[in-house]
């Protein structure tokens, strides 16, 4: 007598209203986490200190005596608050993602959990690594490179709001670029493209990486190379990671079928 395989999700169905209530509660917890960190950062180092920290790479590259300016009346108040809120979100990001995972995980099979959880963690770490790489390395090199070409008859006085927009664009660009391994793993795991094809398309990706970096980054060779080269290296990391993920995240039925095919 054969028994039907038991569904891992059997008995876990909840009414639609219960899902909405849980979603609301988890959103509130995520907002509270961001709000608490925002309040702490407002107390120390304060919105002004947060903006000074963000502007430090540019200020260090400006000629001695040069400062940044505010062309809008309320910019000295709003811009530091925006920077503080951005910093609070980055610091509270693990809590936010934990709430997302807690909401999604009950609806996943065990083999799906083995795929999703590592992807959530790795995508978070890679995004933060991209932001840190941009701030600690790229900004210093780019601003020094640009200032080296500035005529001595020009006094540099960047606007604080324009600088914030530039920083956000660069952070998003580098954070997204560092997500290349995650994108490669997802495409390969979903069967959209095979690992062998990813290897064959390596040359096309390298060309595409340099084109994307030339469009997104400022028109200087330093920032373009700083974005394109890590993308190419992370593409190779993604190919290796894709093989590992595909091997260890197969559903039980697929594993059984694969084992049957290997039997003589």
C-alpha cells in the first residue's frame, strides 16, 4: 500500500484577512525599527553630523577654504534630515528584511526556503558592500580626479541638494551593480538560462558592463572602471554560485527523478 507524499504546506492556509493583519503588523514593526534608528541618529551625531559625514569625500577634495552652498532656503534643514532618514533605513535594513522573510517564509516549501533565505541575506550584504565601496573608494578617487581638471579661475562651491541627488544615484548604481551574482543565480535557478550559456555570454556581459557604467557614472574613466570591473568579477562569482544553488535547492521530486535517471 502506497501513501501519498504529504504536502509541507498542508493546514497552513489562513484567511485573507489574517494575511492582511500580519502584513500590517510586520510593516508597522519595520517602520518602528527605521523610526527608532532615525531618532537615535537625530540625537547623535545629528542631521548636521550625518550630512558632514556624507559630504566628507567631496569636502576633502575641494580646494582649501572652499565650502558647499545651499541655493534653496529650506535646504539646510531638509537635506540633512533626508540623509539621516537614508542612513536610518540602511542601518535598520536587516530588521526590515527579517519582517519580509517572516511574512513570506510560511508559504514556501523547504527547498524554496533553502533558496530564498540565502538570496535575501546575500543581496542585502552585496548592496551594502556596493554602497560602502562607492563611499570609501570611488568618491575619493572621482572627486580628486575631477578637481584636478578644474581651472584655477573657478571656485568650487557645490550645492548640497545637488550633491545629495548625485550621491543617491551613485549609491543605487553601485548597490545594484553588486547584485549581479544574485541576478545570475536567480536566472539560472529558474531555468531561464543555463550556466553553460552564462559562460558563453561572458564577452557580451563585459561589453554591456562598460556601456552601463559609461551611461550611469559621471563622464570620467575612474568611476566607469570602478563600476565595470567589479560587475565583471561579480558575474564570474555568480556563475560559480549558480552551480552550487542549483545543486542544493532542488525540490524533492526533482531529486528523486534525477536519482532514477542515474540508476543502471
